[in-house]
C-alpha cells in the first residue's frame, strides 16, 4: 500500500478515536446524572460503555471494520437499554442517547470514507443508528429534532473524513514536487562538491599556505607569504565565481587538464616553492615520468606534505628526494638528516600523515612507509602505480 | 573583503556566539518551500473547516429561528448572529486573500468579535434562566475557532476555547436554575461549544505531522538515485563556506590587513580551517547513499544505526535501495503507540562469494536488519514487499524482536 495512504488512514483513525471517545464520555456523564434513566438500565449500560470506549480506542490503531461494527452495535444496544427499560428516560437520558447517536457513533463516519465498501457501510450505519435512535426516542422527543441532530452529527463527521481524505493527496502532490526539486538540488550539490573537490591542486596550494599561516608564518619571508596568499585568494575567488582555475602564474603546480603529465616540470615547481620557504630540495634520479593526472595529484600532494613536515619538524634546511621508477611503480624517497623521532612517540595523525599522505596515496593504489629514529633523520618512501 | 572568524566549523563544532547549525534538512526545506505556516495542504483543510462551520451555523440559525418566540428580547441575540457571521466571514476572506495567514492583530479582532457574540447571546437569554437550552450563537462561536485552526498556533486555539468554555460554564452556574432536569442540556451545550475546536486541533496536528513525515521521506528518497559514493546535501555548501573563509583569510593576509606574523588566535583559525578543508576534501566521498539517507532524515536518524564498513550499500541498484529504505521506514514509523521505542540496526556486508545469474556475475551482499521492540506479528505487510525488492530474505526472532537476513545480489563493481 502507498505509504501516504497508510499515514492518511492513521490520521483518520486517530481522529475517529478522539472524536468518538470524547462524546462517549459526554454521553456517559449525562447518563450518570441522577434520575437520567431506570437505575437497572444505567447499571446495565456501564459495562457496555466500557466496551464501547475500548472499541473506540482500538479503532485508533486498527483498520479493521469489525471495530466499527462493534461500536455501532454497542451504541444501538445502549440506546435500546436506556429507552426501553423501566419508565423510559428523563431529559438527561435523552441527552445521553442523542449524544451517543449523533456524535459518538457518528465518529465512525470518519474512517468510513476511503473506499466504496466503507462508504456503503457508512450509509448503512447512518440509516441504522439514526433510524433506531429516532424510533426509540419517539415517545420522548419529536422525530424531527432527533433526525436533525443525527443528520448534523453524521454529516459533519463524514465531511471531516472526506475532507482529510481529499486533502492528503493534495499535500502529497506538493510534497512530491518538493521532492523532485530536492533531487535536483542534491544532484547540483553533488556536482558542485565534485567541482570543488576536483580542484585538488588548487586546494593543495591553499592548504599549504594555510598550514604556513597556522604556524603564524614564522620562518617564511613575509613578502613571499603575502604573495602566495594573494595568489591563492585569487584562485579561490575564481573557483567561487564558477571557473575552474588553471594557475599557470602561481608556478606551484601544473594544472593543465591532460590525461598524463610529465612529473619533472611539476617537481621543479615544488622545489621552487619550498626554496622560497627556506627548505633546499635536491632532486635525484628520474626526471621525466609520465603519470595519469589523478595519480600525479596524489603523488605530489603526498610529496609536498612530507617536505612540509621536514621543513617544520626536522630542524635542517635541506631535504633529498630520490625518484625511481620501474615497469609498475614510481617511488619517491624523501630523506633528511634532521632530528628524527621515535615512530611510537609521535602520533602520525598530528603530522597529517595519515590523512594527507596515506589516505590519498591509497586512493590511487599507492602506499607510504615511514622510517625514523631520534638523531638519525627521517626517510619516507612513497609509492604509486604507473 | 575583510576576514571575520566563522561562527562555527563545518564539523559541527560551535566556535562561539554562533547559532546552531541547521542540520535538520527537512525543516530547512519546509521553511524554504513554505514561508508561511498554513501552506502544504492545510489551506485546503481550512476550507473544509469553514464548510463544517457553515453547516453548524445553519443548524444553529435554524434553532435560533425556532426559539425566537420564546425570547423576551430577541434583538441582542440577532445581533450576536450578525456579529458572529460577519467576523468569521471577514477573517476567512482576508486570510485567504493575504495568503493563508492571520496576523496577531487580526486574530485579536476575531476573538473580540467572538466575545461580543457570546456576550450578546448571553444577554438575550439571561432572563430565561436556561442557558443550555437557549443559547445558539455562543455555542457556534466555539465552532468558529475551527475556521482559524490552521492559521494559528495550537496553544492559541486551546486557550481561546478554554476561556469560552469557562465563561459558558460560569454563566450556566450563575444563571440556570438548579433543576436536575436542566443539568444534561448544560453539559451537552458545553460539549458542543468546546469539543469541536479540540478535535480540530487534533486533526490539524495530525495532518501537520503527516506532512512532516512524508516530506522527510520524500527528501530522503532522493538518495536512491545517488551515485555509489556521494557527498551529503550539505557537503558542497560546507566546502563553499570553507573555501570562502580561506579566501577571506588569505586575502586579508595578502593585502596586509592581517599582520604577519599572525596572532595566535588567527593562526589557530588557519589551522582549523586547514584541518576541516583537508577532512572535507579527503573524507568527503567515503559515504554511501544509505548513510546520507539516515543522517539527513529526522525519522530514521533517531532510531536507525548503520554498519557498512566496506561501503557495500553503494552497490545496490535503485530498486533495491528503494526497498531497503522503505523497509527501514516502515519498521521505524509504524508504531502503534508514540511512546514505543523502536530501533533498527542495518548491517551490510561483508561481501560473500559471487554467483552466476542470467550470465552476469553477481556478488552477494548480506544485509542483516536487527531490531528492538518490533514484534514479528506486528510488522506491516508492506514491509515484506519492500524487503522482497532488496533480495531473498529469511526472518527470525532475536531477543523477542524481528531479525531479517537478506541475500542481496548486486553487480560486481569490478566488471563495470
């Protein structure tokens, strides 16, 4: 079944429960006024009222028509007992009966509106209750008055049911159109996030600059840092305005959109960038390696992160990078002769190693290994597939 | 452009003076889609309420005409009806015209009008010493509150109808003779004055809840067509915000507005920006549609936990996803009592051996749904249809609650 139809039925049932129970209580209160009806009849009615209340409570959670039938039967039975027993009901007894037939039992109309069999039952229920109540009250009260009250109660109740049934699909249609808009928004959000995440090299330079700033820019010439910040701010502005920036002028990375990029030229720009910040990087080994661009991105980021760690933590101003390659892998070995550290002592997350190096290399099928000991420098080996 | 510290970071940590992040997607969308309270179907309900009031008013008027000969002075009672109908019609029409809303001042006028109608009616029937049998406009005034029920807060309606009930009850006690035969008409009159508005409140609250739940479901449903790994709805917004914050910081450094070396406070902002940006760039695409569906939904977020270490849920095709989502939905939402606490845990994977189906190699992803507080025989039949869409299943009972094991066949991602 349609989920919203379920929700609709639940709403109708709960409404019928509240409607029915509240008027059952009113009817019972009227009946309990002294002299309302024959005392034996009142006593007989009490358990019937309890049962009626239970059925009306159950109708709030069950869709079964049996509860509806039970409610109608119990209601007619109560009406019969009150009106027939003894010398007939007083004013309070009449009120109890009309409240019962015109409101408490009429509440079932709310759940009898959704399909044809139920509507037939609604008509039958109305005719049965209104007919029997009018007939049984005939000696006490003019039929026109009883009938008017019955018609009003059942009509209002049925309108409530029909109106909710009609209102739910309307709301559902609007919700569905909001859902469609939301799906489009989700796709747009996805595309936009992809575009921004795709501008990885840009973010890498931004991250590098932010990391410098996080250390208050100590150890870097203010003019150089300001220049770098200006470049990065410009790139971010371009990204924000919808362009995919290709920062040729910043000279930090090569952002050309090509399937394969030569490693050498980009390595040279990394070297220049660290040179500006006071770390001399010496390259050894293969200069010209072709890599798919996503692999190159990850490789360069990892390399730059390692060099950044050397710059910050090693205490020396020189690092060696050796690039080797074979049929399947490209390796970079980053060595420094700095203070080193005990691997167990330093939380690798603090160095950004796990996130920035390991995670990104893993994404392209590569890996990283870290060797270090206090006093004997640090060596990092990065590997990516060709 | 000058740099100002963000109020909170995108990992949900409030940095101070900030408002709470609007993580509740449903509420956000409702607010955007429906700037006014009464929208999304309640406008239609309001018309229904007006129809109901109209019928009740006709019934009351017929009574009034019938009682006319007994009134010592029918003029105030007639005026009561005129005031009542005028004020209801005016409020109904203006609220429709200005777009399903009722400002405070207009509601105040409405209440004054109702009070006037009640006062005039009581004045007219006071000499008869039987308010229950003779009042017409005053009872209908209680029903009139139904007309504005979708336009005002529940509390407003309940307080108004409570005051009306109290006034009528007090008038009855003061005015009506202490004859036992007269008690029942007083009670029924009071019930007819007060109960319709109370029932109306129940209906409107239920309707609003229905809309809320359905909206939540529809919004989450859009994850069904998401790619295998996706960013959540907020991800691009968060990235954009981070990028903007970084841009502003870098810009203010570049132009020299922020002096180098940086103050420790600005430096720590730069550090946290870098951390957040890094996490969003690297970790952002690890989550599947199911994770996003559960975290974005009010309903599911509260009671569903997901274990999917290998992100295998991303492999499910849209129909299987729909089934799994509907099943979780039905298991969580289908509570007979609101107080009942149900929880559902969905465990996906690890992937099992592959199988040959119609010439395609498929892998089996076991999906295990364990629940608490869900009796096997109380599960909605629609749940089984939904689960069947995911794959072959077997159900059992664990710790007196339902457990479903589903063998879900998916395309091997290595073949694609």
